[in-house]
C-alpha cells in the first residue's frame, strides 16, 4: 500500500477548532478538503462545493502548505463563520 502525502491545517481562534486536510494530487499541487459528516448537512447546504464521500468538501487547490493555511483562514473567516453564526 502506498503512502498518501497529506497535511492538516486548522483555525483555532476564539475557541473554534475547525480543521481541513490537504492531499497531494497528480499535478503536484494540493487539494484541500473540509471533512464532513451527517451533523454538517444543514450548514453545508450553503456551500455548493464538490464533495467526496470519504474526504468531504473540496475547498480549493493550492501550491503549498503556506498557501493552504492562508486560503483556509480566509475561507473560515469570510465564508464558514458567517454562515455558522447565523445558523
């Protein structure tokens, strides 16, 4: 079994613990997924992103970990938290 290259990124400000996982793709860039499960279904209807039944919601593709951290922080603060706080 081959090893899958991946890394974890998180947002931990103001008591939140929101995490995503980046997986290396065939183009030597990284697909960043927000893991989801049944408890997220009402919240996730606001995000029409591609979903993988195992990995979760595809947020974006980046070139490296640093870019992933920056884009994830922007996504959490500008998209996820506003929806979460209104739910």
